[in-house]
C-alpha cells in the first residue's frame, strides 16, 4: 500500500542547467603533453632543492 500518488509533473529541476556538448574523445597522452608544454613555459628550469640528509629518501 502506497500513500503517495505518482505525480504526472516532471521533477522540479528536470529542465535546469545549461546546455553543453560532449567533447570528442581525445588521446590522454596528447592532453598530458600539451599540459606539460604550458608548465615548461611557466617554469622553464627546476628550482634548486636541498639534497636528502645522508642520501636517504623518505617514502609516503
């Protein structure tokens, strides 16, 4: 037994949002390469860093 009647109206936000087209599939490696080109332009040289004490590295 159900005390609620089924509404014939669509949900309140069914027509909400903005229309957007789906982008075509891109090669993920090409997208990464394009991103790295931008990073290289913004930071062409690695910043100087201290070495690890006694040659040890930390792990996460």
